[in-house]
């Protein structure tokens, strides 16, 4: 199947020249973009601060390959995920694990007593955007508190050591230079080169790709240069791990929508079968705090421990799971929790695709779902090609209107970008006090000693 990204790739001319490119960050986005740049013939060096690749959220929470129903109010997110779904499965078949069932249920009332944010009719239509969608009998399944339920052909992506081993092999075979334990301190421009300061040394590159999950090396005020007014929040998030005492040979997932509801997903980090570990997140109880700065989110995450999770979070999670799946706690045993920080765009519709843009020779990736590594990579290739041609004088600066790249306030982005295709959705922000995941302050609400929370 030819995707939008495939068609755009065919339209893009071959790179004008091969460039020296630094990719900062070795999560899913950094690794995949590095592989794609290498295919184009560029010399690529990946710098990773941690002692190994995929140590952050990509290797911990990057579990589901989305088809869209998780975002029933964001059509651009659903379309971006579906457009590259088959391409992801074809490119990384060893990392994709099919489910016995991938159940999406529409909840009657969420943890705070709210009705679902979407109607049964809308949810039905959203799920059936995927032709294989199958309507399920809620009572026969043994679930409770659901208006309707659908089975989707939505698989898992492996995480942990299994994922790291697979991508290391690919990076090695592609001869991508990966340097772990390298902390990039600064990026400065000297003539046409980017000077990348790594620990005590400086390296020169033609282009830098910032794939740090929007965590570091972000210039002050850059958001004000973007073509759409966007706002970012940083969240301290956790997931609870439970062991299935009666595991099926093929794993499953169970997700209740749309609001403060639970999600149950397989956490597959080894080749052992059957899968026993499942990761539980919840709309109201696993986003511990939302902040304007990454440091605040990291500080809160650092204050969490087993006692806090056990006394403040676990009981709420298990109560909610029993409410929708009577007998859950008899089948699953708690094992522990995982934490990570992640950036999130503040949008009313919960837009969750990626954003890619360039300024002064640095390409910035705001991460979306795992599917969107393909969207981000294609946009990165287009921007790299554009930079190369401009430097050679092949593409006149005045040719902006007919180019695959647009410029606004010195920031470049592609015609594929959400800046071009989802402008209205990006611009719509949740109002003060509105029920939005970008405002979540779960721990503060459950325990005021952790700070003043935003009302859910």
C-alpha cells in the first residue's frame, strides 16, 4: 500500500549532497531517523546521554501501535497513525506482537463521575474507520460499566531489552555511529556548521536533529516563532505493572474510553511466551503532575517511591479495574511501577501526533505516538534535503511558495507537517478548569502535601 509519506518521498528529489548529521537522543525517534538518514547516504552520529539506547519513555511505555480509537476527538492524530501503520509493521515485523483481542470499550462513567467525552455514535464511527473492527457483546465478555465495545487489530510493540537488542542490531548493520554516555551540553552555529559540545569536546556538523523528546537544548522563545501558537506541558507519569496469573498464549489489551478510565496493555520485553506482564495506566491516577518546565516534572518523579504509589495510587487503580472488569484483582498480581517524564501539547482535542520543524540548521522533533517516527523521519529528510539544496544554491530562497517546505519567522516546516494539516486543532486550547489530560495533577489532588493541584 502506498502511503502519503511514500508518495511524498517519490516526489522529493535525491539529496543535493551528503551531509554530516548529528542526532541527539537515542529513543525511538532518534534511532529510526538515524537509520533513515543513513539510507539516504548521509554520515550520521547519534549521541545518547544515557549508558544505553531507549532508556527513556520509548523503552518503557512505547507499547501500542495505534490505529486511532484512543484519540476519538483528534482526527489528524488518527489519520497520521493509520497512514504509517502498515509501513511500521512491514519495516519492523520482529518488534510487532499481534493480540488475541484489542478491546476498546466506551465507558458509562469515569473515575470522577463524568460521562464519556464522545457519544456512542461518534465512538462507533471512529472505531469503524478501521475496516476490521468488530462489535463485541459487553455482557458476554464479562465486563461492566461499558456502553459498547469493539475489537481492533491493534498490536503491541516490544519494549525493554528485546527492543534495545533489535534496534542495536539494525543500527550496527547500517553502520550508524552510536555514542552512548555522551551528554550534549550546547549547540552553537559557526558559519554554516553546527558546533556540538559533547562533554569536553566539540564536533562540527552540517545539520543537527534534536530527538531528545523535547527535553533539552530547546532555544528560549522558539515556540513564539512557530506558525501556530502552541503550548507545552511536561508530565511526570507512572505505570503500574501486574502479572497475569492465567496468561493466554497470545496477549490482549483492554482500554476504556474517553476520559478518566483505565488502560491495560501487555508489556513485552523478552521472547518468552506467554506474556505475563501488563502495564496499567489510568486517566485520573497515573499522570502525577503537569508542569510548565521539565525540571518540575522530574523533581516530582524523583520524590515518588513504593510507599507513595502503594498508598496513594494503587488502591484507586485496582478499584477502577474491578469496576469495569469484575475479577481483575483475582487474576492479576501487582509487581511494581515505572516512571517517566514526557512533553504534551495542550490542545482541546488531545492532538498527539508529532511535530517537526527546523531553525538555523537544527531540526526539532516534538514526539507523538510510536507510529509517528515515520512521519517525523519523512519530514526530517525533506528538511535536510531543503537545507542541502539551499546551501548549494539549487533552490532559490524566493521559491518558497512552490516548495515542499514553508518558512515562518525563520522556522521551516514541510507541507506534510501538522503545522500545515492540523492548524485549527493545534490552535484550540483547553479552557481553565476544562477536563483535559494536559491539566492533570493527580498526586496533588490525592495528597495536598505534594503541591497545589489543578481540579479535574
